[in-house]
């Protein structure tokens, strides 16, 4: 991105038309934004707007930059102007309403959809937003109406079935998935049907449906996770061979980067630099943490000096982790073993008093992680394991005491990196105390 910035600045010195100069200002803003130089990025987005207002997504980019600068009210104004000019754009409605949610302005949420044309795309986007807000009845009604108008709509069919799951109407949900699967051969539908089977305490059926999903997509992380729960509920020892908790969950205490005598000193500076990147408002709807904040966008590669330093250490650790894996073409994790890797996502999470991550998986990864920047004193509690990361306990809280307990827990320590398969269920134990629990996480996929 620094090279892109240099080249683009050079281009701006050339003689060219206003629209083309607007494109270069936009590109320069994107390079600056990726390096978290948000103030300068906003200036160049605004210049691009003045020179070439037809550049796609300019309004969204300016609003995102304003949010990064902790100026959400100005971002709201940008969204409102953009929606008035283009009320058909689902991405604008979603981003605008998510910002309202984070600002605790629930009474205003979703009104933009009411003022817009009732297209299929906007109806489905509204239903998706309602689903993330756990408003299952309202979301199901929309999906049902879209499906009634177009019985072959796979998005509406999956949405309606998933809302029935959210509403714990499992018999209806099972029938809805069966109807959808009669029309569509889709791994997500098979995986969703497997989830219903688990909630109906039919683990054998869940495993069968998960295997059908994996026949279509052998690396479908949700299907592997659901199969894992089904095998465990059935008491099948294959579940241990699938997850290999003792081998595939690895704990690595990193060495200090050059120029630092200890990880404690390094992490204190790293934590301070992350302060500027964490939002001040409540988390996004689709995030797994409770009582805390999470950074937006890609953390690695953003030009932050201390982040670059810890990324260099994680590069080394991930390379060693991959290098030590056995190759097994019949194993859903080990069959992806290769020499190279790339980061599919990276972010920082900060949990406050009573905070935790719900049990979840990472559907777009191969190897996932947690690096501990700072931890509260409560993690020293080896009995209650406050703030510890846990593996093997599913996110199906509806199972109650039937939900199998964790297979493994790991105590956080500053400077500690934990690596594990992305399909492995994991979450954190809530903690109590004034000191936040700050982490960096990333997903890796084969290059």
C-alpha cells in the first residue's frame, strides 16, 4: 500500500482530465485508508467526489472513514444523502442501519427500508438484518413472503428455514429444509438441515447430512463443525480423530520482536497503538463478542509498525505449525496441508468486564488463532478459568445440558499465540475485572 501511495501521488502531478484525476484521488485515498491514515484518506475521498462523483462506492467509503475517525454523526449525514439519491442500494441500507444499531438508536433502525422500493434485494437484506438482530418472527415473515412469490428463491428458502431454527420450531424447520433440498443441491442447505437434526437430538441424521454437504464442498467448515457435534453426541470416537485437540490446538509463546527486551514491554506499546483502532461504540451485529469492541477491516498489512512486528512473528509461528503437520488426504484439515499460506482476515478484539466470545467457528478459514496482547488478572483463576479460551463446546446453547462440555481449555498469557483448525468450536469463559482482555486474531488459508 505504501508503494501504491507513492505511485498514485506521482500520477497526480500529471496533466489529465478532472474525472481521471478524481479516480487517482480515490485510489490514493484507498491506499491511505489501508494504512489507517484515515484523516488524509478522507481528504482525498472528498477531492475525488468533487472531481468525479460517479466513482462507485464513494459515499460508503467516506462514511466508513468517518466512522474510523470516530465521527459517526457525520457518517450518518453521508449515508442519508446517499440513500436519498439511491434508495435501491441494499449495501447503503445495511451500513446505515448497522450504524444506527451501534449508536443505540434502535427507534430509527429499519425506517430507511420503509421509505425505499420493496424490491426482492431490499426485502432480503432487511430480513438478514432482522435475523442478525435476533428478530426471528419479523425476518421469517419477510422470507416467507418472498418465497411465496418465488418458490425457487434459494436465499429466501434458506432464510425462512433458518428463522424457524432461531424460533426453535424444529419440526417446521426440518420440513422447510427438506422442501428446499428437493429443489436445490446446496452445501449450505445440507449443513443447515444438519443443524436442525442436532437440535432434534438426531446425531446420526446430522452426520449423514453433513457428509452430503462435504461431498459438494469438502472444506465446508460449518458442515465439519456440525458433523463433529453429531459424532460427539453419538459417542463416536471418530470425533477425536476429526479434531485432534491435543495435536491441532497448539500454544506458542512468541519471542519479543527486534528492539524489545520482553513481550511485556512490546505488548504494552502494541495495546496503546490498538486503542486508536478500536471503536468507541457497541460491536457489529455479526460479531461473536459480548461486552467489548472489535476493529473493522484488515489489521495485518495496514502499515501499523507494531502490528507489522507481531505479524512477522505470527508468520514464523504459522510456518512452523504448518511444517509440523502430517499430510492425510482423508482428513478435512490435514488434507489442505501445503507449503504456503495467506491471511484471509485479521482483527483485534477487546473484551471488558463480564465480556466473552460465544462459541463459534470461522467458516472462511483453515487455521484460526488468538494472540494475547493484554489480559486481566482474573485469568489466573485456574478453578473458574475466567477469560480462558475453550475448545469443543458447540454454540448450540438450545441443547442445554445435552451440549457436550469443552474438550480443552488454554490459559491466556500476554505474548501467547494459540493456533487451531477453523472448524473447531471455540469460545471464551466470561471474566470479571476492570482490566480489558485484548487480543489479535486472524484466519489463514492455503496459498
